[in-house]
């Protein structure tokens, strides 16, 4: 799938507290569009819609998000993000063209941003580079989730000569907490220290004013009960609050999402808050909090 002129879409969003709740201001340029917000348990939930139906080489999306003190926002997506193949599709660009997506966030003291889009699907020969830059101030908190499927495996497709590149940077008070670059090609999907033949990779990161002990890490590991795939949990201790990193490697994007939702619920519990409400646009037909509903995925 090709189009003549690449899309250069932007979204600028500001969350702030008013009248005891979080509301937002902002707008988008094509092909991005914001759905009507939902206010749940003090959180302003916004869904991004990519009206072009997918990314093609040369396309660029830039999402800029600012959270004022004590505000709480959740950004998700209306549907899975498709990245179409470009390698070998054009005589002018035989090596393909990169699609790019950048998320830039500033989270002020006492605010909390959750970035929890639906999965990204990179088609065979697709090239995607994404960068997430997050600046936390004071006790600002971040929950970030990414689930990526490499190749349309249901159709017997592999990533081929495609590539997915990602870099996450988390900063607090101009001090780097985490720099996490990743790059996966068709070759690295087969390597033991790559995906070892698996097709789905996932990452959850949490940074906030919480202290995570051995019991918390054990709870995260126990949350994978009934789910397929390999899952690892780690923590980086920091004066401003511990940093939690959870990684998934397997063949089920649903299993990855379910595990991350359960950890999201644990974070709410540790903060003394009710369990989170799933975004209304998510296509879950089963309860991710139930181990019984996931036994068929093992």
C-alpha cells in the first residue's frame, strides 16, 4: 500500500485539573483525530484515531502531551496501528522508507500519564521507528505500554526485510532514569537473544512515587498465571520512586496485554486506589483479570 504524499500528523494535548476533575485541551492534524473524552475515577481518557488506516514509509506522527499538576490522563488508540511494507515495493526506494512516530510528554508534580495504545502490527517489509521522550517533574508518574506483533502471522507472513526500532527515554528533574533502545529485524527474531522464534514483543514501564520491594516483584510475576509466553520483571531503585520494567516475548498479543493490565491493576492497589477501568474502545471479549478466561492461551 502506497500513497503519493506522506502524512505528517500531529496531536497536541494538555491535561489539567478543574472543578475536581481532569479535563483536556488540544487538537490534531490529519490523519490523527481525538475521540470524545471519558472521565472515569478522576482520569481523563482520550482515544487517538488514525484515520488513514495505517502507516506507510515516509509517514510521520508526532504526539505532544503535557500534564499539569495533579491531573491524570490516559491515552489509548481506537484500533491496532498497522505499518505497511515498503521494502522492495518501489524502484525509487528499493530499500524501503521509514515510518516514524514520536511521543513527547511532560508530567508535572502529582500528575499521572498512562500511555496504553492497542497493539502495533508491522507487516512484512515494514519499517517503523518510534521514539518516546518522557520528562517527569516532582512526583509525576508514567505508565507506558507497548505491544508489537512482527509480521501478520495469521496469514503466514514474517517480518522479512522489515524492521522495528524503538527508543524510550525517561527523565526526572533533568536526570536520566532509563534509556531503552530496541531494534528487531527478521534475522534477530530468530536469535536466542532476540525473539528466539517468537513474533510478539511487549514492554511495560512504570515510574512514580512508589517503593517496590521483593513482594511487589513477586506479585508481578504471579500475574502471568494462565498466560503464554516468556515474561521478565525488573526494578531500578531511584530516590524519586522506583522504576518498574516488565518485558514480554511470545506469540500472543492478547497474553501480553492481559499481563500488563493485571500489573496496571497492581499499581493501582499499591497506590491505595480502586482497580482501573478498561478503556471503552478496547476489543477485549474476555476478562483480563481472570485466570480462568486465559487458560486456552497456554
